[in-house]
């Protein structure tokens, strides 16, 4: 190996390593991971059920998104991090630029993307040398969830999997085929499941107090009752107010979760019974906005009113609406969160974790009693910007 070639390899490694450090720094600032995707996690979540040996192929380097076991050693672009052996990287680079060449890497293929079984260094070196394809022995992993490169470039693969799991558990696409329940933040579909459990529990309490012999006894009834009587009225209200115009990057399901939390927050702050969907949306729209100028204006307005003690009732709520909600509260009507707190037994954390391992058709009452504070669990701590 000539001196000039060894020098070139060292320069390629230096540039790649510096680029990795810069990517990690930017990722830290933006709050986004720069790791490769873990094959083990993806395979577990998509419930991979069959492997087919596809033989040796030339595959695009850009479609390799993850690794088996070593997903933290390189960045998403296979740039080498500090724990990578420089000497080994240089040896691979020198082999690539010699007449020897190296054997095919080994990958798993799920949908349109690939995960490295063996050959992380070779991929890193190939990309550093400007190659676009690499020879690989491919094992295709079959799944019912079609994953695309775009899913991983925008970190939406987990959302796609979570939505598939949610629909599998609720059968909402069967029960309400025209639904459009789509969430843009990971972990939120689990909150919707909890809302269904709690709704079933509290609705059955209402039926008992009303002297009705009928109960929501099946999971399908709980799903449809929640969708028709809890979720849909909120969505209709936000459509009436054209709220998505204020939040162009969000969905109706996103806004449902935010408004649900906002409604609980106001009830707790002002001692109110649950606001109607229209009241919840109108008061929410007074404070929050994703558009830059409108958000700044609402933030200044809210801050000044709070500093001067003018927020004796929620912004956007009339005196009559406020008095009615306060009277309903004094009469004993409580929000879902408050009702849940009254009924949640000690050790609810453990009970909920155990209950979530059961089938959706299992005891919904135990699930509801085990549910924790919706405000805490929702993870949607909205504050005035």
C-alpha cells in the first residue's frame, strides 16, 4: 500500500469522524436521535414471521437504515463514532481501494429497507468513498406492515407500526371504516386505548346510576361508544372552528389529545365540570397556535392578562358558560381525570402494566381502575408559549 493511498484513507476517516461529531451535536440540539435503527426493535414491532434467502444482490447504500446489535456505533449515515477502531476502518478502506476487494455484506430486508447483519465498517467506508451501491447477501423478512425508506428518513416507521397495533387491538377500521385516527407523535396510540378503557368504566357507572340494566360489556361496544360519543364530538368541534388551520402540521387525532388535556387542565384550575367539546375547543384556540406570528401575539396577550389578574375564567368562555360549568361541578360532576383519581387503587402503576399485557377483551373495569392520572400519562403538558 503506497504512502499516498494510506494518507488518503486517513483523510477520509478524519472527515467522516468529524462529520459524525457534527451530526451528533446537531441531533442533540434538535432533540433527534442520529443512531441507526435497531433491527431487533423493528423486527419485534412488525412481528416478522418469515425469512426468505434472496441470494447476493447489489443494493443501494441509501436504503440501509439500521443494524443488528451495533446501531449505536455509527450515525444514521454510517459515519464512524469515537468508539470505532480507526485502524480497522483504515484497513477496510485500503482493501476497498486495492485490487483485492472484500466479500459481500449480509443484510436483512424489511419492506424497502435493509439492516446490516455483518459489514457495518464496509458500508461506512463505501459511503466515504462515494459509492452508491454495495454487494450484499440479502435475507428478506416478511411482514404485513409495508415499510418504506421515507418512513425511516422522517422517523415515521414507529408511528406506522403503532397505528397498525392500535387498529389490530381496536378493530376501528372495521367498526368505523371512515375513521381518520392518525397521530404524529410516538406513544400516543397507547393513550387512546386508555381513554377507551376509562370511558367504558365511567359510562357503565353512569348507566348504573341511571337505573339501566344495560352495560357496555364488550370491547367492540367500548370502542364504538368512545369513538361516537367522546372522540367524534371533539373532532366536529375543531372542524367547526377550523382549528387545523392554526396547526397545519397536526392531525385531528393530535388535536383531540391536546384538547382533552386542555379540558382537564381548565377543570382542575377553575373547579369546573367537564367543558363541552365546543367550549374546550374555543378556549384552546384562544391560547395556542403553531403559526409563528399568531403564537407570539397569543403568548403576549395571555401573559399580560395573567400578570394583571384578569384570568378569573378561561379565555374565550362566556360568563354564562362559566357559571353553568361551575354549578355542574358543585353538583358533583367531575372530569375523567378526577373520577379516575377517586377510583384508582394503590399500586396502580403495577396493575396497569399487568393489565396491558392482557387481551383487549379482558376485564375493562380492572383496566380502568388501574389507569393513572390522564394528565400525567398523556405527556401533553401544554403551556402558553
